[in-house]
């Protein structure tokens, strides 16, 4: 079956001029990827350092572009946690720079021999790490991901074609421009990193249909984005995980360990996708009382809204004298993206009772009918 015939089976179509433009970009990426595939570690690491230096030198330009995106997002009613993911600050730019330096310090994965064997005829067969070629990435409006993926692609000898969320359009445009200039200064083709953001959603769709041009496509974001790519792409897809981040309080944990760990897991940056969403408590954990309301003043736990399973809620009502309030029912525990944390005893069934209680600054709610 021809490439066009396979593309036509997708749930969507792409204007021919946009598909042709993205295909041409992929051809340029293929050519550029050959320079990366044969580059030694020192050249790639030097390029990563150049990118880090360029981002540092251009941080004011980056922040201005980002401020424009943030302002536009707020005007359009973008949720607070999504605005936080979109926002760059000096501190977060420092984090991007540090990540690039850290990446440059790591061992080159290309050429590593994973295993091998000698056949009876004396022929030696080895499994060796090699670049994939042209890697496409579709992700939500998180500018740090633009730098992360470009850096990882460079280190692993791959060209990258990026499609970031439209809410980060100006920031991503600025970052990709800086990265491309730094690659040129380091002696690599600028087309090692490209973006299809100018084509909007059609650009993402064109990447999905670029069979034979894009070697692998990686969606990074929420469940809807991931499933859209998995279900519609005509190129190989690496399906990233989605789920609910748990932190487990064991019976051996002390109060000195439990409180700072639980607080940090949620409030360090609640909008991040690796922020804790569920607290599992071993039934006999002596430190359980230190992380449940009423929390000790100054512990930081008062800023966390706890949504509790009824078996745990009942214990709190009996021991802490909590007042019952309006019911709140939600069948699934989501990725909250804010200061909300769900909780239950480890190994206990969740039951939907719709009971809500409040204590001080903490709201305690039941919201799940499932099994841990």
C-alpha cells in the first residue's frame, strides 16, 4: 500500500501543501541526522554546551516571548496549573541550562555493546546502540520540554521534529531559533532540530502521517494526547506512560521522614506531572497521624487538600471530631495539577460514599470507587 493510501486511512486529513512542507522538513532532518549519527561524543557535548550558553545569553528574549504566551493564555482562560506549566522564570531557565550541562556530562549511549555471541562458525554477532534517525515529538504547552527533547535527541545522535502546544507558540519559536543557531555555531546542521508549530494542529497531524520520513513519534502529555497519537499515527509510536503518581507511607517511616517527604512530593511544584496525586498509608504506620489533619502548624500540610477514602475518613471523624459537609463524588482520581492529594489505607477498597469533611485549611473528600 502506498504512503498516501495509508495516510488516507487516518481519522483526519491534512492539507496537501502542509503535508508536503512537513515531508520536505523531514527530508532535511534525515540529511542532518547523518551528521549527528557519525559525530563523536566530544562534538555532541560541545554542541550541548553551546546551546546552554546561548539560552543563558538570550534569557531576556526568552522571558519576553514567554510573558507574551502567558498573558495570552490567561486572557483565554487557561487553567491556573496549565499557566504554571507554561511559565518560565529565571530559576526555571537555570534548570534548563543545568539539565543540558548534566546531559553533556553523561556517557555517550551510541556505540555501546549491549550483548553478543559467537556463532559456531566463528562469526561474532553483537547488539549495539545506534541512533533511530528522525524523531518526532508532540507535546503540550511546556517550553522546558522543547529544550529537553532537543538535548536528548542531540546526545543520542537523532534529528528532532517538534510540535509543542499552541499556548507556548512564541516561547517555543524563540527557543528553537536559539537552539538552531547554537547548532550552527557548533558545526552541526541547523535542521538537526526543527519545529512544525507554524502549521498548528495540521503540523502535528502531518507528523503522524509522515510514514517513511519520521522514524518514530513520541507523544508527551495527557491521556487524550497520547491516545490520539497512538490511534491515528501511521509512523511507529513510543507510547509514554500515563497515570497517577503515588507516595507510600510505610510502617517503618518516622514522623521526621514522613512530613517533609509528603509535603515536598505535592507542594514543590503541584502543576508538574510528577507531583504526587495519591497518598497510600500502611494501616499500622505510626507516622500516619503526622500527615493527616489536623496537621501540625507550620508543617506545610495545611496547604494540601486531602480527598480521602471513607474508611480513612471514618477514622478521622472518630479521632479528630471532624465536621461533615457537602458531598463530593468523582468516579476517578485524576491528575489534579494543584494542591489536591487523594488518600487511603494501603490495600483497602475505595467505596463511593460522597462524604466530605473539613478541618482547618484541609478539605477531606471521598472521590473514588475502585480498588487499590
